[in-house]
């Protein structure tokens, strides 16, 4: 796989940016922090993820939402994979879409779900995803860790390098067939039964459960027969017991019937006693009611006398309150008149204060307007001075950036170019340098020149030297010259001779900018929230108002004294304050007296109403007593109580004698025996009814089970269980054979995989020798993890290496893998801002390793410090501006 172009629009912080990858083996993409370098990698992952469809709203897709913008993230990539060259694009979240354009080998276009499915088919066929993810390097992850366990492409490459035969014709198919047969019976992760084996085990368990249920049903029928026989015996015994209980009840009923006459005599005596008691109580109630009427009449007379005295007292209090209210109202009227006069004096003093304050406002606005006009003139002059300055901070940063790039380019040329020094030891010599004559004398200063391109040196027309620089120095010299010209152009554009002069001009620009900002702030402070026109309008309004409020008599006009006006206002307020308090006290007194007067009048009216009510009640009580006495006099009521009292006493005596007769006859015991016999008969009848129902239920269930054929069902279930058991035995034999074959092949495959360590270690050591020297070697575990580094005779575990050493080994491992799989379908190696802990000498050696990366596929560096990779021969650098 090789990337050709990547375009992002509205992805996180990237608004619209495209990167076109050249054919160079090493591409360096540089830019400042947070410009979106890592976002390109994340966007590519989402684009190639078959789960991140355009309609998806998963968290990984939501994370691509642009910052502060309601738009859908859009990612487009052009890349080659296998025999295809395609342009694949997706837009998520807003108006989602998917497009695929196949450029080679046969052009074609797809959209929507069809585009996603076609792209998935191409990726499944040609992209080794574990390898694609493993050949990433980021400082945020483990520096030396690389997971290669699931890469089929790397496995095939190492298999060929190790000379194993697992990937010869038919080897992979055999492994796949055995794996498929094994997975018919066991799970891949834990080796638990599945598929046919699990179904056979479940079938045996189900058949066993059916046989158990059939046996339980057969046992249940046998239990029903036993329960039916027991219920029939209990039913006969219960019928005999019910007959005995019925006979006992008949005997008790005969005894109770003999006691009925005695019970009737007792009832008649009780009724006579109750009637006599009722007559006595009636006579006593009539006499008590007469006594209550007499007592009520006496109470009403006493109450009427008390109410008359209360009416006289409340009328006297009401008259006194009325006189007090009249006197308080006169005091209130006088206090109100005094308060109105003092208020008028205070209002006049307040007007004087307002006039004085208005005059002071006019003076303040006049002063502010003058200051604003002066500051406006100064601000205009400062802005004219600022406009004449050409070197801003942005221009200075551009010049400084160019200077830094020039220094890096000059250092790269110095590191790679050849310096030739020619000096005459004796006599004079004619030297020609690319056709340019050079005279050397002895003794004299040596001639020193830099060789950045093939150069011819001729000595005395007799000796000719051909000096050729190292590879790529001409391109670096050209870059240096271009940066020098760009630097000169930038300085000339601002009229500066060098960078120091440009800094001086930038300092002058900053001073002018600060002066303009200070004057602008001073003007804003003077104007406040107004502009100059509003301030002038406010001044004119205050002047007009002051003119309107000035006295009409010219002799009375003059500059008001604010302090004197405030003093007069305070004195007027001081005189007004006690008068207001006196008025308020008088108002409170009048209000209180009015409430008291109203209360006394109310009390007087209530007393009169109560006196009237008491008189009415006395008249009504007198009328009722006269009516009752006209019906029967008091003496007759007292005599009418004696006769019922004698009859009641005799009836009570007769009732006591009848109760004694009942006690002697033990009537209660007879009735208790009858009640108990009746209860026992009812209980036995209910028990018999329940037994009969239980017996009929058991007999009905037994009749139903007789037609179910439970014995036949049990025989069939037992036979089915035997058949399922024999089927499980057959499948278990095949499953055990498949497991044995699978474990044997896995063991041999693991032994073959152990041979992969050597070619993988050799590929890393081949690159590492160029960086560390001939003493470099490593130890690799069977799962292709670097465990130790050996250098200069010492061995250090990988976990104890420094961060820089781990980082360097991690990059070497990825480059080694890329070189192994390049001819079998490799993927780009993406290194995100690495080698930050590497010293300059090893950086130069890393550049040497990467300079020979033609056989490693595409290598992409993402960095914010491009000088770190300046020593990579043939690298193509691309800049992402902020």
C-alpha cells in the first residue's frame, strides 16, 4: 500500500488542507504543534475502518467533529493497494456520503453502500491490518513495542526467509482445513465444545431429561393408585363418625326442648320489670324537667339585671373616648400646618442645590471636552507615525523563521560538502578552478574553496584534479542559496541591512504601537461610554437647562455656591424632621383614639344586644313554665312518681326468683351440650364432604392417566436416550481425532515459527550496524519481541535502556519489517515526531540508514522540528503552515 494524496475538510481543528505525497521513499511533513499532523493519521484510520461507515455516529466518528463549526467531517485519500489505485472519500454526521473511484486497473465509480462494500473487499484482499497498525510509531505509545503476531504478510515473508515449508503449495490449505474441522467441535479461544459436539451433548442431555420426566410420570400414576385406596378407607370411617355425631345431636335437642317453658316464664318476668322501670323513669323525667324550668327562669332574671348595668357602663366609656378624639384631631391639624410650611422651605433649598450641581456639571463637561480634543489630535499623530512603520512582529517572525531555516541549510551543506585548501610550498604556481585563474605564491595564504558540484582543478597546466562532492550536496547548496536570496529579499522589502536592523525597526514599530494604544486608552477614559459628539451634546443640554432655571431678574443671577446651598438645605431638613415626627405622633394618637372609640361603641352595642337577648330569654322561660303548670301543677308531679316506684320494686323481685329457678334447673349446661353436639356434627359433615371431593379428584386423575400410556412413553424415552448416547460417542471419537491432529500441527507450526526469529533479528541487525557499529546485535523472543541489546561487549535488557535507545530500536524494528514485507504487499511506515531523545551523531547515522530506504517502501515522518531529519539523503520535506 502506498499513499499518494490525503485531503481533510472540517476535521477537528483542520478547516481545509490537502497533502500530496511525492514518489520519494522518505517524506517529512513538518509544521508547528496543533497544526493537524496527527489528525491526518487519525482521519486515515477512520476512512479505512469498515465499521466507521458514513452513517455511523460512534464515539470515534464523533471525535472528528470540527471545533466550533456545525459541519460534517470529510476525508478523501488517493492510494495504491495491490493492483488497484483508488480515490476513496467519506463525509460523516452532516449529509453523510461515501464515494469510491477506481483509477487502475479497470476504471469504475461507486457511491453509498456499494462503495463501502467494494472498498471493504479490496482492503480484505490486499491490506494486512495488523501490519498496517504495527508499523506506526508515536511517542505517546511504548517506544519499542511492535505487535506482529497476527500479520499474515510478515509471517509469509519470515517463512520464506527461514526456509520453512508451511507456506508452500498445499501447506496453508491443510492448516486451514484442520483448523476448520477442529472449530466444528471446539471453540478457538478456550477449546470448549461447540458446533456438532455441543449439539450432540445437548441432545443427550435433553434425551436424558425426557427419560427422567417419563419415569417421574410413571411413578406419579402408581402414587395415585395408592392415594385412591387410602382415600376410600378414610371416607368409610368418616361416614360412620358422622352417624354417631348426628345421634348425639338428637339427644341434646330433646333435652333443650324440655327447658323451653321455664325460659318463657323468665322472659315474661323480665318484660314486666323492664316496663315498670320505664314508667318510673318517665315520671322522674317529668318532675326533673319542671325543676329545670323553674331554675332557668330565675337565672334569666339575674342575667337581665347584669346586662342592664353593662349597657350603662359602656355608654359612659364611649362618650369619654369621643371627647378625647376631638381634642387629638385639633392637635393633628396644627402639626400638619407646621409641617407643610417647613416642607416648602426644604423644597426651596433643594432647588438651590440642584442649580449649583448643574453649574458644576457644565464646568466638568467643558474640561473633559477640552482634554478629549487634545488627546484626539495626539492620537491622530501617533497613528500617522505607526502607519509609516513597516516591520511588525509578524514580519519579524517571518524573517527570523527564514534565518533559522538558512542556518539549518548552511549546516547541512557544511556537513555534507567538501572543502578544498590549496597552498604553494615553494615558487609560484598557476591554478585554474573551473576555468578561473588563481595565482599561488610562496609563502602565501592558502586558497580555500567549497565544493558543492563537480569541480575541475588544473595545476600549472600540467596536473588536473576532478573533485566530486558527496551525493545530494548540490541540492542542499541550491536550497541554501534559495534561502539566502529569500532572506535578502525580505530584508530589502523592509529597508533593513540585516536581521539586527530588522529587529530595531520592529522595536520602533512596537513603541509606536504602544504609544497609540496608550493615547487611545486615555481618550476612552476621558470620554467614558460617550463619544465626543455625545459629550458636546450633553454640555449644550446642561447649559440650556441652567439658562432656563436662572432667575429672571439679572440682579439675582450669579454663580451659585454649592456648599452654601447644601448647608441651607440641611438646615431646612433639620427643621422639618421634628415637625414630621410631631405630625406622625399626632396621626398615631388620632388613629389610636379612633380605634378605641370604635371599640367602645362596639362594646356598647354588644351590651345592648345582650341585654335585649337576656330579656327575650326570660320571657320565653316564663311562658314555658306557665304552659306546663296549666297542664299539671307541681304537687301532682311529685305524687305521680310514688306508684311506678312500688310497681318497679315488685317486678324486680319476681325476676330474681325466676333467675334462681333457671339456675337450679342447669339450663345453661343443657344448652351448651346441645350447641357442642351441633358443632361437632357440622364439622364432621364438612370433613366428610372434603374427603369425598378428594376421593373423586384422585379417581378422576387416575382415570385420565390410564389413557396416557405412560409406560409406553417411558420405554420410548429410554430408547431415545440410548440412541443419543451412541451418537455422542461417535461424534466424540471424531472430535478427539480432530483435536489430536490440530494440536500436533499447531505444535509443528510453533516449532517452525521459532525459526522466524533469526531472519527477523538479522533484518534489524543489518540496519542497526549502520547506526551503532559492528558490535551491535539483539536478542529476540519467539513472539518477535526485542528483549536485549548487545553493544561493545555488554548486554542490556530492553526495559533498562534509555528512552532514546528504546525509540531508536523501535524505529529500526519497523524499518526491518518494512524491508521484509516490501515485495509481498507492504504498508507505509508512519513515524510521529520521534528521535526527540537522540543525540546529533546518532541522528546523522539514522539519516544514513533512512537514506538507503529504497527497499523499505514508503516512510512518512510527522514532526514539528524538521532539522532533526535534515541528514536523511533523498528525503522530501513538506511544510504545513499554521
